[in-house]
């Protein structure tokens, strides 16, 4: 049996723009998500996250490549996949506001063939899970953002999905609700549900995910556990420095190169915020000359510096900054 | 003055931004024309009407209703888009801004009357040579002046309800019913006839009928009476609007519904 | 089937909770009846009551499509639930079939409202046909309008200006249905279009059933409606396939 519940193989997706040109939203991406794991998908706006999620939600077909979910090829078997997946999009949409929470769940459970006692029990269980039992008979339009979001979660779990897709599920939730939500997700994964989710909250992604994929401009730029992503960068040297009077990439490169010459070369300028520059540098001799480095720190205008593991935020920016 | 001009133009442009040239023409010209044809055919079943007058007053009716509805939906659109709170929070008087913005409807209505009148000559073979176009423009102007505040009054409802469509439909019915363009107001029970004198557009349509029926000797007097009534209705409605709008805005602020939808 | 019934039941609740819809099925028939009554009050033929009833009823039936089924679809698109419905294992047409039928069942109450106003407020006598004829016509209306409404729903599903176009169609449809004038008076190309509208056959059929001796089984209008229903049924299947491709391949579902 295939150990992957979600498998994307060289999947591309293009959209026709109004002027007739093709816009490539996904470019030959390949991604595997193991059964019962939580996989975080991160990337800037327009990177291709939502397109990926739409394809996996069966709302969009890829232009090329193969998508397999629970071992079934998606493109020609949409309905076979639909019974076992569900999705939750962040925000307040995806619900009937003029119906009560219970009626919403009745409606959506009917779409997944739940009936009779089984349906009632499931709705009761989910209302309890998302703590909406007391207000289950109130119209959704009277709910707060957080309550609507919790109802969305209940809706997404109606069919006991084996694959759950979450697109920015905690957007708009307060800290406590987000924590509760994360607990539900962990519980589901522990019980065998495979979860792929997107989020802009990197702390949350690191906290929840077994594996993380970074997507940028329609391409997967890194994938693995948080540790693996770190060591990918850490194999080289990651320098975080506070440098005064450095205004651009060129000046930064000049500054570093002046001291380290061939031994240390700046490969990629990551970001400059105020007087802080973060850089990926690599050692040509794989060993850092401490004396040279101290001299560099003293003689250059570096006020602070550190060499070590980058945070997920730094990894993210490293991969997604042009 | 230039600032208000920009405001009126941008507001109008934003309202119809999703329209392309074809859909805009269909909405502003073709649809009202078909509506006119429908009612004219229905009315002419009675066989006792002056077709020219029926066609022309119905063109005015359709144009004014279409253009005035625009004023009613301004507030509702602002609320849906979340921009209403920005106006309320600005130093300007919200009602004044909305009222000024809705004035674009007057130019709209005048164009929407002139083009169909020309079309009526070719499509319905109506003799338009004897029509005093200045009088038509004045009629539409006066009708809009009274219809806009009523539409705005309806639009104010959008501050406290999400079912604006219902009130817009009522607005359309009231204007159509009491206008006198679809049937003579004399057919109405006496009390309703009295009420119709206080409904926007009724007096303008009566004035237009006088012109189209070519009862020239009375026109000057009728101009004074009908336009006087229409202007009075307009002033009263604006005052009512200012009061009601403030009240609704306060209710919306209290209930936190300024941007709820 | 269960999905259709659940969808139908909850649509009743949703539609009735919307005051605009209550307006369409209760207030609008009253207003239209009053308006048409005054417009036609000089009309000196014997069955003016029936004439009013037929025309107002068909106008309301069309409004129910405009204001309910199609604007519901646009609303669902805006609320984002269209995606959840589309991505469920149930066929889309069953889900929306339930919604359309619910709205039409409610809309058919407007017939009763018009009848009561004409009969008791305006005191114009309407002689109702026998109960079997009424039931037969009721179901004919329901199925023909359900297929038309679903067909139009598909047609406008991905159109950003759906509401605009269906509003624009209102008066042309009235004209082409023979409400304001006899269809024979229209140009030939418009007559052909009117044959494709169930409203044309319904207006004809409703006029016929008030003749007590009329046997509706011999009515060309009945067969016209049945043929149209079948045609729109086929249209729904074809449109369903086209729309599915459009949504999945062109990714247009969430565009609004």
C-alpha cells in the first residue's frame, strides 16, 4: 500500500489571463504527504498555495501532472475521492448564515450520506467538540468570527475525512481559539487523519507540522521537517548581523568580501530591515576562521551578530525572498 | 465645486464599474425601452389612450425610476464594501455626501429620456417633432429632484436592514403606481388620488402629459403648479431624510451594524 | 433523493427567512394584481378576472425565478458555499434541484394570493377548474419551471453579471409570454423564441383551463410544456457537463 495519502507528481496549473496570456500558478510541483501526518504548506501570497488546495479539494483540475489521493488518481475519479476528503477555508464564508449551526450541519451531512441516528450523533459530537452546543439553534449570522470558524471546523469533520485540507484555518481566531483548534488537529492526526494546511502564522506551522513545504512563485523551494529545513541552510553558514550604514545588497557583499575574500562568499542576500541584514554565506574551506571573524566584527560596523540555526521565519524569508 | 464634481463622477463610475459598454447600454436604454413597450401594449389594450403621450410619459417614468434607484443603493453598497464607516468617521456630513453623489442620477435620467424618445420615433413611429425637449428636460429634472430624496430615504434603511431589495421594490411600485403614466390617477379612489399628489414624479408626469397632449394654453400655469408641488415634495423629503438618516446612523452606531452585512 | 429533500427543506427555511422573498411571494402578487387591475380596468370583456389572474401569476412565477433561484445561486457563490456543495460526493443538480423546487413551491402560493385579491377584493368572479385539472396543471408548472430554472442557473452560474442579466430579461419574458399582447402580433423571430419559453405555454394553458368544458389532454400547451421540459432536462445534463469542465479546468467557481 502506498504510504502517501496525498501525492502530487509534477503538477502544473496555468490560468488564462484576460489578455490571452498564460499565468503559471503551479510549475511542476511534486509533493508527498504521509498518512496520519500534518503537513504545512507555506509561501507568500500568490505563491500557489490556494491553487494547490483547490486542486486537492477537487474544485480545480491540474493542467498537467498527476494527483493521487489515498491511492486513487484524482483527475478521473473525483467522486471516489470526495467522500473521504473535506476542507476548511479560513474566514467566515462557506456557511449558510440564515440557518442555525445545527441546520448547517444537517445540510452538509446530507451531502455526505449521513442519516438517522448516525447523523444526529455526529452532529451532537461535533457541536460538543467545537463548543457550540449551547448556541446550536441560533442563526449563524448572529455568531462571532470565532464561532463561525469553529462551525466551519465541525462542517469539515462531518464525513470523518481521511484527508483534511485547511486553508489558513486560524485566520481571525483569537489565541485561545487557535490553540483549541490546533489541539483538535493534533487529535485528528493522532487518529490517522492526514492533514495538509496552509498558514501565514509560521509559529503555528512549526508547532503543528510534521513536515513543511515552502512554495514560492508556483514552485516548491524546500520541503522536509523543520529540522531538515534548518540543516539545509545550516550546512552553509547563516549569519544574522546588525550592520550600520549598509543600505543595499552590493554594499553588504563588499563588506563581507573585504574581510573573508575567497573563504567566505555571500551567496544570497536575504533581507534588510532597518540596519539589520540577514545573509546566507558559505564557507569555501568549510571552516570559520574565528580570528578573522572577530577582527571583522570589530573593524566593520557590525554591532551584533550570530551564527547558527535560523528560525522558521528566517528559513521562510531565505527561500522566498528574491 | 470641483471636489464635488469629482466625488459625483467617481461615485457614478464605481457604481457601474462592472458594466461593459454593451451591458451598460442594455441596462440604461434597452431594458427601460422594453419595459415601456410592455406597458404601452398593455395600456393600449384599453384602446382609449393617446399613444404618443403614453409612450413618452412611460419613457420618463422608466428613466426616472431606473436612475433614482441608483441613489437608494449608494449607502447599501458602501456598507457592503465597508467604506461607509470611512465616510461616517470623516469630518463630512454623510447624508450631504450621499445626496450630492446621487445627483449624478439627474444627468443619467435626462440622457435616458432623450435617447429613447429618439428611438421611439423609429421603433414605435411616434411623431416627436412637436415635442418641446426643454420642457421634457425640466420634467425629468423636477421628477428626479423629488424621486432622489425618496430613494435616499429608502436607501437609509440599509443602515438597519440587509433586505434593501424589498424596500427598493416597494419604492419602484409606489412611483409606478401613483405616477399617472400607467393609468389615469382619476381611476383611483378619491383618497388615493389625494395621496398621489404627494408622491414624487406624479406632478412631473401630469405636467408632461399636459405638454404631450398639446394643451398649450395651460402649460405656463401648470408648470408653476406642478413644479411648485414637486419642489415642495423634494424639500420636505430632504428634511425628513436628514432627520431619519441621523436616527438610523445613530442606531447603526449603537448596534455596531455600520459595516455588518 | 434524501439530499434533494434535505436541500428542499432547508431552502424553505432560508427563503422564508429572507424578507425579500416573502415580499416576492406575498406582497408582490398583491401589488401586481392591483397595478394590472387599474391598468386594465376599462377593459370590457367578461373574463377580466381570469385574465388578471393568469397574467399576474405568470409574472410572479418568473419573478420567483429571478429573485430566488438565480439570486440564491449568486448569493451562495458570494458566501463561498457553492464550493462546498460542488466538492461534495452528491451530484450538483440534486442539491440545486431541491433548492429550486422549494422556491417554486413557495412561489406557487402567489397564485393563491392573486386569486384571493381578484376574487374577494376586486370582486371579479373567477370560476376555478376542477381539482384534477388544477393538480395536473400545478405539477406541470412545477416540473417545467424547475427544469427551466435549473437550466438558467447553470447558464448563469459562472457569469459575474448573472443578476443583472436575469433582471434585464424580466420584461422581454413577459412580452414573449403573451402577457401584454398576443404572441401572433410579434415578429416571426420573436415568436420562435417565445415557443422556447414555458411561460408562453403556461399562459396559454391557464387561459384554457378556465373554460370548464376544456379537456386539457387535448391542449397543445400541455404537450408544448412537456416537450420543453424534456428539452430543458437534456439541456441541464449538457450544461452540467460543460459547467463542471469550466469550473474544474478554468477554475471559475470562486470568481465573483
